[in-house]
């Protein structure tokens, strides 16, 4: 789950690797400070989020949208998903694959190319002969549709009730 | 979500350069929920698309190695005062990492979740016990030799002709914690060779030769059975992930009683493929209470080194050795010539 969390906040895969490692090492160093009777996930994500912000500060390019309030909501999403039925993280978010399959072809093709074929938005645009702006809008629309679909499947509905 | 926020998100997630700073004055709090949902969906998709079991395993291994390095750096008298404290901390973290590793690898590498969790938890217990700065003495017994009547097709003539210079059967290994050991073997010349590591330097000498000393702690481990196969008797933390990644691990349902009356549990680790270095099978009998390894069978050792097919390491004593026992000075007469391989003196 920590990797999904980091991948939600950072795009650079090498930086994600570093942040994962750094988070776990900080967890190790500070484990004495953790309330082991409480949930472990939020504490680990708290450490991870501070490291993510430090990472952006070092780059001097903190994303404007990555505010404290956004981080709090992201964290609540993760904690609520964690409470869903299922033994593993994959079980808990199995509905996502159904939602991807249910996407209209226009969105499914760009989402598939962007995330599963590992193409950049520019390459996806070239593949489907779209302008970059149109491609980005289609990707963003696809993500919004997936969020809506996950609400109908009950995955995000639980999130809204607590946010 | 308004258009400007939507555009900012789109730029952030899909532009060629990560995190282009926007001059927009859109307040982030305006659409926290929508932004958070988009980020979550992006993270989920990116994770599905980029997930790579090998990379995940390497990531866990890298963490374990960094922690191992920190533990090693802190070992010593001062750290010793905090052993119970740190041991608990390590146990909790390894549990957390084990959960992460088990979740990542479970359907790819292992069987049913329940049995994997139990096996992993047991392996962690073994690792934790081996990291204790307590002294253990193991005896090596050759269980089986490779037949010498016919060269297997896959084995080169050079490897077939190679003969191990030492007689490993009957060798003694003294171990303290994760990084200190002393091992004495009988050479086929009739002389003995003693090698070891005190956690700062490794060393080796023949009865009739000079003492070789190196800052590379693995420099003289080649003769330790299992060490060349990345087995977790020595340097146990660093090799934990290797065992988890390359082997299917099962915890036996039944327990047996050791010769000293200790109740022993058994882990069976079977190599997943020929691409994994190490013995085909490793069996570990450990104290069900505290995780101390009592017996360890390494079966199907690589035969290219000219050694046996399988060896058993058996715990024969848990002595209280002198503090300097793992230094080379404690094992040879004063004045023996010393050769520092790293050029230091």
C-alpha cells in the first residue's frame, strides 16, 4: 500500500524507490515513537508524506495542488480502503479492474497506453493522433470516470462518508 | 472540480516534466476531495501498470540491507546496552516488512496466505534469534556426497575435476550475532585452516602460514558451507530477502524434540528455479520458543566447487566465549606474520 501511496504523490519511479526505502528506514528509527495500539498505516503514511514534501522542496518544485488538506484526504482514502473487505490490497481494489474494463473505448485506450504500456502523454497522443491537450483531457476524463465507477462499486462511497 | 484545477491536475500527472509549477492562484483547498481522488486513481493505475515482483523484492531487500548496515554500525558495547529495546524494534519492523513482502509476493511466489504468513513469521523469528549477540557453536556433518562415477552433462570437465581443498566434515563454526564467526577446517594436506570475522575485519590463516586480514567482511567466507550460496547462517539479515525471494518456504505442522529436549519447529525452503543461487533445498530446525537454529540442512549444494552434495549444521553448544574470541589474535601464537590485503597496517 505504501508504494501505491507514493505513486499517488510522485511520478518519478526512481524517486519513489528512494522514498520507499527512506520511509521504511525512518519507520525503523522511530518505531519507539509509534503507538502500536493504534493503526500503523497512517503513521507510516505520515512519515512518507513528510518525506515526499521534503523531496519536492529539494527540487524546488512543490506541486501547487499538494496541500496539507489534499494529503489529509488522500490519507483518509487509503485508510478507508484499508478497512474494505479483502485479504490483500489487490482484493480491496479489485473493482478497479472492472471499472477499467467498463470504460468507453476512447478512455480505455488512452488509459491503457498511458499506464499499462508505460507511454508518456505525448506518446499516447501520437499513437491515437490526438493533440497533446486533447489527450491529456481524455486521460483526465478517464480518471474521473474511474473515480465515479469506484463510487458505484462502493469503494469510494465509503471514502466520501468520512471525508 | 473547476477547469483550472482540472488543468493543473492534468499538467501534474501527464506533462512531460513532473510538477510544473503553476502561476495560477487556484486554492488547493477548493477541491481537495476531487484532487485527492484523482491522485488516488493515478496511484492505483500507476501501481498496477508498473508493478514488478522482482523490483518489489529488490526494494524490500534494499531496505533490509540498510537496516542491517545500521544495526551493524551500532553494534558494540554501547549498543549492547539497548539490545532488548532494539530487538523489539527490529521484530516489529521485520514484521511490517514481512507483511509488505508477503502481500507483494504472495500469489506469485507462495501458496495459501495463511501458511505463508506462518512460515514468514517463523523465518523472522529465526532471523531475530540469529542476530542476538549470543555465542553458538555448530558442527558440520557431510550428509551426502555427489557420485564420482559419471560426470553430469551440465558440469564442465574443469568443475568435475576440481577437488575441494578442505575436509568440511567435522568442521566447527562458532557464531556470534549476524557478523562474527570463527571456523576451523581440516585441509587435505593434514593442516588446519582457521578463518573468521570479528565484525570489523575478516581473516584467515593456515596452520603453517601467515594471517590474511581484509576489511571485506565476506573475503574469507568462501569456505563456510552455505555462505557462498547466500544462506542465512551468517550475515543473516542481508540474506533474509534472498531466502524469501528465491525459495518456497513452508512451516511443517508437526514439531519434534531435540536431543536436549528442546521443542523444534521446521522450515522447509525449496529453491524455485535453477536461476536462483544456492542449495536446492534448505531445512531449518529451530527452537519453537526463541527461534534459535538447532539444525540446518543444506541439500543440493552447487557441485562446481567440488564440495559435498548436502551438509548438516548442528548446534552443539551455546558457550559464553571471551569477548575477543572472534579476533584472529585469539587463535594463533603471538608474532605470527600478518598480511593486510587492503594495504592498511
